[in-house]
C-alpha cells in the first residue's frame, strides 16, 4: 500500500445533469513522490516528537512499502531512481536506519550499472549533479570507499563542463544550439557546494 498517487479525473456527466460524475483518466504514481513524503513526514515528526508520532508511523509505513515493492523500484528510470535515492538520503539523515542504507546502496549500485550500460544518461547536467549529491550524501552516511571514488570521478566530469576562461558552462553535446535550464545551473551549483568545492 502506497498512500498517495495523482489521479487525473475527467468529467463524464451529461451537460444537462446536475450531478457531477468523474472517471479516472490516468493515474500518475511515482515512487519518488512517495519517497519525498516519507522524508518530509519523518522530518515533521522530529520537530515535535510527541505530536508527530503519527507522522513517524506514516513515514515508516511508506518506507516499508518501498521495500515491499523493491522489484518495481528496480524497473524505474535513472531520473526516477536518482530522486528516490535523494529522498532516501534525507530520510536516512533523519532516522539513521540500517535498512534504509541497504535500500539506498542497492539503488545507487543499480544506477551505477545503468551508467555503465548507457553513459549518455549523464549528459543531462541536472541528472549528473543530483547523482553527485547522492553519492556525496551516501558516502557520508555509509562510509563506503567505492562511493567516494565514484563521486570523485563524477566530480571531475562535472568540473570539466565549466570553461574558466570564458566563465561559461559547456554541455557535452554535438548540437549547434545549447540550451540551459535554470534547473541545470541550480543543480550544478548545489552539487559543487555539497561536494565542498564552493
């Protein structure tokens, strides 16, 4: 049981009817949204443990559901796994739970495997930057050398995108027009701050 999912509904009632009749048009369930709620609910519990106990239980229920649906997690895209890993890193920083670390390390290892098969996944600066943040946070909580080594390699790749002489960020693309989103730049800067480079 995962508690929340976005369902877009469509009005199927007759225009002359006074009753509104809705039908589910599509359901947009995302594990990453569940994981964010899990971390947020646990953080809320920490603000007021006495009053926040239901939030802690709800957060733990979401984590247990993620564990039960582990096989489905493994079928997610790199981008979705990256977001899930970030939420698990936050959650783990709040609760320090070995089970969270195991799931987090599984997801990080899966993402490393995906990158070995398709290195082009890191061409998107925001994905690469968030993965760097995840590697940094995971290394800090788990103290596994391979995470630090992977982080250091990725950090060099990210730093190589910045042309210091022209003071611009250069994407690794063969396209004539390079487009940057504010999300790319924000993730890039945050990942460098998180890695202690700024």
